[in-house]
């Protein structure tokens, strides 16, 4: 007889009635969501970040009101107990997912708000890069925690999995040791990412020299760092690299930088003329910050003089451009005014007078 139970008209009637009420509750929830967010949107239209804040939570909460309505209506319907339990279980899982999406939206809203208050494209952007690095790395940490927590809560809604979890707690000590050894490197990488976010040996847009390459920090994650090299290549390094190995950070405390240009000349060159020419080249140039413009003879070799031209700029990019300009103009100046002072190689092949006298005697 049980095999013919599905032909029971009363059963189908109750099922149809329940489905109709649940559908009506779901639609009512959608309408309520639209009304509430429509009114709220008008109220916060003129508030800073009002509309953007609503945009982050509008989509995740779209099914929150329908699920609340369905959850309120379902227990009062004439439904089989087993079907009601399944429906409530599905609703509980969806509630966890929606709540996770809402929290993720709020985290991203807070990220955008903090980043908007600090312009990383400014010339003196040390504080902006510091905040931006912390915000982006901590955002990834929080998102990872939220996803893991939500998956854990979803799994705990299943009775069989909950019992397995309880039985595993009895051997948590041994399991913890095994997992610790297995995930030692991964956990070390994760902790290194958190350490970089807190101590900040590097920040976004920092100018660094790593692996013999000049570049800027383009992206920092919990596991790796992307360095944009000057020729637009990308150097991807593990986050632990910046904890364990030495590297150069040209913008660690400020973006100001000194740039040096070395020229090699003959001993006959007038150094004062080079000094005056450097000032003439640098002082009207828009990239010079007005701080340092000096000339020093830094070395003497048997063949030539080494002269260092030192100039300062507001950033490393400006420093590179100004150094190239100074190098080009100084070579042009020497070629035009002191060609005899360009580097020479002197070679003496012996005493020519003694050689001629020896040939006459023979």
C-alpha cells in the first residue's frame, strides 16, 4: 500500500498548498527587500559613501528577506516532518552563506573607504602606501578566515559530520602534531605574510632592488609578492623572501633619493668648470628638488679621473630621468669645450733617440 501513497490526492493537495504559501512568502520577501532598500537608497543618497555602501550589501541581502519569510511560514504548514527538517536545514545553510557574503561586502566597503582616504598616486605617498599595504593584506586574512569559518559552520549542520568531528577531538593531540608537520611551510608562509603586513619591510609602490632587478612592489598577498620591473616584466617572489633575504628598499622611509652620475676624464680637465656646468644643467630642471647638487672627484687611476655628480629628486623615477639628462649634457659639454680632456690611453714604446743611434752603429 505504501507504494501507492504518492497517488493520495490529499497528500498532493497539502503539498500544493504548502508550495503556494512558501512561494508567496518568498515573493513577499523579495518585495519587502525592494521596498526597504528603495527607501534607504533615497535617505542615504546625499550621504558620502551611502549609495556605495548599499551596493555592497544589496546583492548579498537580496535573498535574506525571502528566506526569513519562508522560515517563519514553514513550521505552520501541513508538511511531512522529514520534508520540513530538510527545508529548515537548507535554509540554515543559506543563512550562513548570506551572512558570510554580507560580512565580506562590509570588509570590502571598509577597504575601499580606507584606500580612498590615502592617495597612493601622490608623489609623497609614504603614509598612503603604508596604509594601503596593511589594508590589502589584512583584507585577505579576514576573507580567508570568513570563508573557513563559514565552511566549518555549514559542515557542522550535518549530524554525521558533527559526530565525526567530536570523535576526532579525542585524538586532537596526535592529529595536531601530524597537521603541524605537514603544514609547517604553509603556516610559515601565512605567518610571514602577516608579519610583512605588520612590520612592513615593503609596501605597495616601494622601489626595490631584488635579484639584481630594479622595480616597484605591485602586489602583496599572503603567499607571494609581485615586483613590476622597469621593462614591465613581473618578478614573482615568495613572501618569505622579504623576511629571510637581504634586498634594497629605496623608499623605506621617504621617496626622496640621491642620484649619482660618474664621468671619467683625463687629468687635464678643469673640475671647477664641470661643477659650474652641473649647476647650470640641474638648477632650471623641473625634476630637481633644489636640495643637492654637488661635484666630487672620487677616484684617481693611472689612466683618468673619476668624478661623481650627485643630484637629488623627489622620487626614484625622477632621479633616473635626471641622471640620464645630466649624463647626456655633461658628455656634450666635454666634447664641445674640452675634447682634449676626454679619456686617453698613453703608451710609451721605449726611447726613440737611443733606438736610432743603435741602428746607425750597426
